[in-house]
């Protein structure tokens, strides 16, 4: 147990170093002047050329393997069963939501996460049914990446990770920290079954995203990048809009209506 904890802490230290280095490189890219005649670098995506290559690699794997499997899963799985599987895996994330709510000093969100896990586990047959929502306890997703953002840690540059997809140093560090340090129901599952459940979770999540593909327009890479970054900011700010999109629009006045 001590060796496992030591390895996890070592991994966390390495991830924090990666996040810090990514933030430093991001800041450096923002400060460096753009040579005359060259194309300015997108400060949110300074590694776009590399990211696009990784995105194409991930997209090919998804197109030729993961999506067909997910589509077949949607075809053969009754909707009520699919919903139950999704609910089951979502219920496992309430431990993460609870822990990170406490780290962000969000007492109400922590109570909601604890209540959801209790209601859904006890009355929802292990989380298969989302009875907590019926009790006016909607999910409040929180992760360690959001915790870092809450305490002022910058996101760093946009990155596309092989097989893992969109990320930033802050998001990746948070995701890995949640997986390595927080207690998890996965720890109670033996190795072979754990891998089967993980595979089912990935396929189920990919299947749930298939209907959303109809919203993608224009350049797929740009659309996915912007959607990811906006979603992360939305979560970190608890859904609050930090900037008024019409603040600089002198023509948009309430007096005009």
C-alpha cells in the first residue's frame, strides 16, 4: 500500500511539473513578438500543427474502430439498458465530484454529490437508475482540473493527446490526479473484470456522443477544440458567463427595444 501511494505521489509530482512547464511555454509564446511577414500563432493553440496530426491519428482510429463498435452497441442495446449503463458509470464519478467540491470549498455541491451517490446507490440499484435527479439533486460535475482552475491555475496551451483526445496541461493533470489519488469504486474490482468494465464505459460514452456529431460544422479540428475549451471554462466558472459578448457592441442597447 505504501509503495502504491509512493508511486502515485511521484506520478502526481511529474504531472504538476508537466503542467507548470506547459504554462511557462504558453506564457513564453504569448510574449514572443511575431516576426514581420509571418503568420501569428494562436495563443490558445500554439502547437496547432502538431495537434492536427495527432487529431487526424485519433480521428482515424475512431472512424475505423471505436465509432463502428459504438454504433453496433447502440443498435443492439435497448435504450433503457443503455441509459442504465450510463447512469451506473456516472454514479461512480460522484466520489470525484464530492472530493473536488470540498477542495473548492463548495459545501452545497459536496452535499449534493454525497446525496446523489447515496440515493442512486441505495435506491437506484447501484446507480442504474438516477433517482437523485427526481429528488431535485442534479449532477454537479467537479474534477481536479476544475479545482486547479478555481484556485487560479492557468489552463496552459491546448493539446491533443494520442488516444485521449483534447486536453490542456491543467485538464490532463487534473484527470490523472483524480485517477491516481482519489479513492475509487474501481479499486474494489479485480483486474480482468475492471478492464471489461473500462472498455464498456468507453464504448458507452462514445455511443452517447454519436447524436452530437450532427452539430459539427466547418473544420472538425477547430470545432472540437473550441467546444472543448468553452466546455472547460463553463465548468470551471460554474456556468457563469465571465464576459458579456455584447459589452463592446455600441449598437446593442436596451433602449432600441
